[in-house]
C-alpha cells in the first residue's frame, strides 16, 4: 500500500487543506506513514508569508533532498504558498510536483495523477535518476462516466470534466518554456476529452493545437478506452509529427462473455478492427494493453481466450493485474470473488510468461535498427530514454545528453528494453 506523509506549516487554511487531503488520500486507498522516512510520497504544505516560515520550508526541502537521495522512489510534492516557482524548480529539481495555487485541479487530483497514471504506464529502469522536467504529465480530463463493474474510478474521481484547450495549451507552453520536451496528456478515459465542453472539442483537435507548440518535441496520451477511439484520432496520430505512435488501449479480457460481465461495452472483434486500423496506418505503432485475470466467474476457457487473444494481437507491453474487489463496485457487491488467489496468481504468471516471449520476439526485430531516443536520465552509469513507440533504450556516452533527441543503433535486445550505441553525429535536436 502506498504511504503518504504531510508536513504543514503556516495558516489555518494550510492546516485545513492538508487535513482534507489526508482524508481523501485515505479514501483513495493510501495510508498515513509514521513519518517522512517511511513514506512513498511526502506533501509539504508550504508557507512564505514570513521569512521565518519560508526558511523552515527550505530546511525541510533540504532534509527531503537527502532522504530522496537514499530512497529515489519517494515522491515529493510541494503545495500551499510558494514564492517564486521558477526559482524553486531550479533550486529543488528533485521535487516531483509543485501544485501551484490557483490551478484548476485540486492538489489531491494532481497527486493521484502523479502516483497513478504516469508511473503505472512508464516504467523507469532500475536505479534510474530521471532528470526532472524533460517529460511531464499534463492532466487534461478527470473522472469517468462509464460503469465498468470492477472499477472504483467513477466513485473516487467523479464525473467527467475536461480542462479547456486554452488552459491546457497555457500549461504546456509554460512547461516548454522551462525546458520540457515531451508531454503526456493524462486522463482515465482520454478519448472522452472535450465532450463536456461547449463548444465541444475532440482529443484529435487538442492534439492538433498542441502539435503547433514551438519547442515541444513529443506528445503522448493515456489511457485510452477502445469504445471511443475514433478514426479522427487514428489520423491525428498518423499525421501529426509530434504525436508519438504509442497507444495504451486496455482490453481487460479476450473473452466476449467476460467483457459483458465487466460491462466494457465492446467485443473482441471491435478491438481487433481498431488495432488493424492503427497498424494499417502505422505498422510500427507501439501498443500496450491492460488485462485483469481472475475476475469473478472467470473459467479456464475464458482465461485461455485471453491468452489466445494476446498471442494474436501481439502487444509490446501488457499490464496485467489480479482482480481485486474494490469497495462499492458492482463486482464487489454483487459478484463472488470466487477465483482462488493461487489460481489468479497462476493466470497472471501465464500472461506474463506468454508476454515475455512475445516482447522478446518483437524487440529482437529492433536489432541493427537506428531509433530516435529522447534522453530522460541515467541508470547504472548509462543514459536511458524512449523511442517514439515507447521502447526503453540504454546507451553509453560521456556527452551531456539529458533532454536531447539522439539516434541510437540497437546492438542488443531484451524483452523489456533495448541497448544500443550512439550513432556518429547522433544528436538530432536540443
Ligand atoms: N482507460 C482505461 C480503461 O479503458 O479501462 C482505464 C484505466 S484503469 C483506471 C487502470 C487499470 O487498472 C485498468 O485498465 C484495469 O486493468 C486495472 N483495474 C481497475 N480496477 C481493477 C480491479 N478492481 N482489479 C484489478 N485491476 C483493476
């Protein structure tokens, strides 16, 4: 379970806000840590009204910097009042998020995004030291109006709300001005973006606007819902130079009866047609999916249908989870969690074993190819970054390459990453 710690200084409002934040994080399933040392995320409610208060905030930030050096997975979030945000970002590059006052998203929502989406779908290598700011998540849409029977999101995050394009554009321009090269547009159901706005806006239209932002190199978005993924979006990914050929499209199961019990609103063949459309326009598109094993009533043959589907569709990455009943959901209140844990574990293992073989084969096809990589940081003394199709690539160089786009020739492949060497004259852009 993820543990949080909140440190608060200053006015009654900070105290009240941090209490509310703690309550809502607990509702979300996080637990309060004993202190910063055993927390996965530390939120610092800052106050800069008097110099003395600000000095204490800086003192805390220095202490957190040392803790984070020892425990790099720990996230640090600054909320409340901050005096000079660009200066703080510069002084404290290890801070994962400054939740600026006056933003149209609550601190909780921004924090949940930080812990949740961007991490889940973007694995960093072991011992990664990510250079902050190069690739940033930008929430564009919150909540979900669907009612998948297993999912708690509609009750924890409420109905769908989009941020107007002008607000998103502003945030992205601001990030680019501070050195960001890639933005990952975040939502629980990203194709629904803009449908609540007046006038209505489509995700593909937002992508076209963002594609014009000077200095931005790459745009990704996640997570998708197959039922809403229109042809306009396929066209936008294929046509727009900054939008990466990288799609996370959760299918959840390869069995139509199971999809009906999950209330997913599509059948496997709808999904098949969609990925055929994507691959027809972009043969190399990076495709990842989510699978739940051991959903109530899942039979051996339904599980086998999922394995058959994975063997047919050949995803680059599969995020697989054992079903867990979430409070208040239809599956938790009206269905029996009747697949034993051992059996769930076996099915999870089946998926992982099959996927490892598929990913090994797909990645082997990269051997000898040249790929363009946006360099995000270092891990174990080498640079790492990602291709447009979201393949993690490691390579060695003594040059300062953080935030650069480079050409790398792939010299070795593994199921979860590629290794390569920098091409001569490889730096494409800064
Ligand atoms: N856009 C996505 C979709 O179409 O489903 C929603 C992403 S969802 C919020 C994140 C992932 O968590 C889901 O794809 C699902 O695989 C997993 N998940 C959600 N509820 C779960 C549960 N009760 N048990 C296991 N995994 C769950």
